[in-house]
């Protein structure tokens, strides 16, 4: 039996706000500081709402796997995400979720991966070519922008046979803006209408309309194209015997575009950041690739590249894009013996468990070799766990691995004076707080 520890409530307002003001200031920093001080099983309040922070492997397995039926995803956080994406496979619960997941699953069938391998190789080549021609006057390159563009092309081509290049600005910028606005909406804890709140809602609704219209255009174009059965995700949804409505199809497509590019792009961006800081890892990855004659025989072969896999795991440990997510309790239960009431929120943070000092030696140090040893189950969960585990893990690993390998093959990467004092910006996903610029020197 363990009791969830409650950190002191907010100074002065705590009786009303609970811990909301401290969380609002910097959610990640506050939660991490509390983990260090109060441990991995905590209780916090957002106003009157009780949240249990479960960040130990036994508790995580219990919530995400063993008793996952009692802990669905309809939390206020996911409802906010659904205001942008609509109700799709990421946010749905119950039968709706099962139907969506079943309809989308063929998109990730192992038989598709030869095709994904060749399109990822192709996009990697194209992006590197375009990057070479895009140096700014001072010679630096905006790696954030190229990584996002690459990730959007890959998701577009793998799910819809379209690079989405013509819609890049709208999709990427509007989605990103909407996510920023969603985060701001989440932190408005007063129920009153203020001028700034009204302006924010107006901006939100207008941006969402532009985004939806753009994606509806992509779907409409795809509808009239001849394709093999279930050739891409839109067709798998259109052909489903479940007769999804247009609104549902729009939500599923938005969901996949968002889930499929924002996360992967951020891992690639953080990877560039770490490669420039730890050039010895560039050398190790390069040497291993050179020893294999710069050849990759297929998606399966990538598992045999030891150094890039160690490196990527460490980036995912240090900077998991889905750094925090939640669940809500349906019926009364006990976690570690502590009573859970119906309606209580459960907060899970891959970032916190990835920095848990009992399971990770020197957790703040960047040490990819730590993955030479298998981590304890449920202490490394960048893709989540249990029935709601990420659908795109295999595709994400393929596209991250390929792009990084080929960039390292072509260039030596060094920091640029444009990206100084880079910090984490922990919103819906964990991004750097500024674009990452690097200097790229072509290898001979
Ligand atoms: C490095 C890249 C990625 C990371 C770190 C990541 C992480 C995650 C995590 C942690 C979850 C579970 C959230 C929860 O349990 O509440 C999730 C769910 C999901 N991810 Fe990913 N993801 C990545 C890439 C992708 C890609 C490329 C796709 C699609 C092409 C994708 C599609 C999904 C979907 C559809 C779900 C919802 C699954 C469900 O609820 O049944 N993800 N992802």
C-alpha cells in the first residue's frame, strides 16, 4: 500500500486553484521538480479536480495495460485536442475507437513496408538535395523547417499518395498555431469572457476553418481517383463497411496528419540538436554506415545498425514528443492501494518515467550506450503502451532512421550561432523553444 503524496498547493490561492497556477507557469518543470522531491506517485488538484500522477512502472502497467478498460482517454486534455482534430482514432473511446483503429490498421500492415521503405528513401534523397540549395547567407540551415517538411511529405505519401507540398504552409503552420492556441485555452482557468479570451477563440475558429477546408480539398481530390482497394488511408476509410460520415473521415485524416508528422518531426529536430552537441555520435554513426558500404537493403536491415538505434532511443528518452498524456477513471478502483474515485484524472508522463532516478543512472546526461542494456519494462514508453499504443511506431522509426543516416552520410553538422540556449517548450508535444539552425559541411 502506497499513499499518493500531495505537494503543497499554490501559495495564497491554493484552496481555490489547487496546483493549477504552478502547473500553468511551466507544467514540465513543475512536475519534474515534484518528481524529484515527492516521488513517482503524487496527487494534485486543478481547482477541485483530483489528478493522480502515476509515474512508476508498476502503476503505469496497471493503468495502461492491466486495467486499461477502467481508464479511457476522454480527459479534458484530449477533449481540447479533439477540438482541433475532431473525434478520431487518437481521441475516440469504446466502439468508435475500435472501429476507427480497425479501419486504419491496413495502412500499417507489414506488407506495406517495402513500399514505405522506397518512398522514405526517395523523400530522404529529395529533401537532402533541396536542403543543399537552401543555405542562408551565413551558411546555416534551418533544420526544424526541413525536418517538418520531410515528415509531412512522408506521412502524406504513405497515407494519401500525396506529398502535401502544396498544402505545406497551411497544414503545418495552421496546425501548429492551433495547437499553441489550444494550450493557451487550457490555461484559461477563469470562467469569465475577457477580451483576450474572445480574440483567442475567434482566431481559433478562423484558423480551424482554413485548415479543415484545405484537408477537405485533399479528401475530395482523392475520392475521384482510381485506386486499388485500401491502397491508402482515405480509401480504406471510404471503402469501410462501417460507412464513416464525411465529418468522421475528416477527423481521422486530420488525426493521422497531426499524429504522424508533428511527433516524428520533433524527434528528428531534437536529434539534430544532439548530433551537433555530441559530434562523437556523428562519427560513430558515420563509421558504422561506411563499414556497411553505405548500403541499406530494406526496412528490416535498419535494425542491424546499432549506433543510430542507440542514439535515437536516447533522443526519445530525453525528449519524448508525447511527454505527458492522461486518462480518466470510470469506476472506483485502487492504484497501489490508494483509492481512485470515478472521474479522477490520471496523469502519465513519459518524460518523468524516462528521468526516474531509480531506473536511469544519471538521467539528465545524454548517454546512448545506456540502451546496450534493455530498460526495465514500462520505464521507456515514448510510444505509450497497452491497447492505445502508437499505431505509427514502425513507420516513425523507419523515417527517422533513414533521414538521419543519410544526412550524417552527406554532412558534418555543427552548431550555428543562430540557435543559442535552446530550451524545451512542453506543450501538447515537446518541441525546442526556437528553430534549430545548424552549419552543414559536406563530407568529401
Ligand atoms: C516518434 C514518433 C512518434 C511518437 C513518439 C508517438 C507517440 C505516441 C504516443 C505516446 C501515443 C499514445 C498516447 C496515449 O496513450 O494517450 C501515440 C498514439 C498514436 N499515434 Fe503516435 N507517435 C509517433 C509517430 C506516429 C506516427 C508516424 C503515426 C501515424 C502515421 C502515429 C499515429 C498514432 C495514432 C493513430 C495514435 C493513437 C492510437 C490509439 O489511441 O489507438 N504516431 N503516439
